C-alpha cells in the first residue's frame, strides 16, 4: 500500500501539516520530517493504515532508531 498514489498523497498532506520530526521535537531538537510513520505498525494493525491519528512525522534517523527498538522488542 506504500506505493499507491493514495498513500503518497496522504503522506504529503500529513507532512504539510506536521513538517517537523515529532520525536526530535519531544527532545527539544528541530529537524524536518522526512517521512510519515505508523504509530501502531501497519503489519499488525492494517485497519489503521489510513487512520490520520495513527500517523507521525519522523526524520530518517528517528525512524531507523524506533524501528531498531521495535525489532529488539520482538
């Protein structure tokens, strides 16, 4: 679903409204968001894939770090 035009439009619209990385902001750093991530993973919660409330804007560094932490928790 990530390659669909619907996702691409949603991602762009979300980043327009949330241009900064939310994880960096929570730590007092200002960094532009590079991508949109699902708070609850899309693989486990496919019903939340399009839910705006399940999205967050992240920079690539935070996305990678969060992904590593989630993988380690498995």
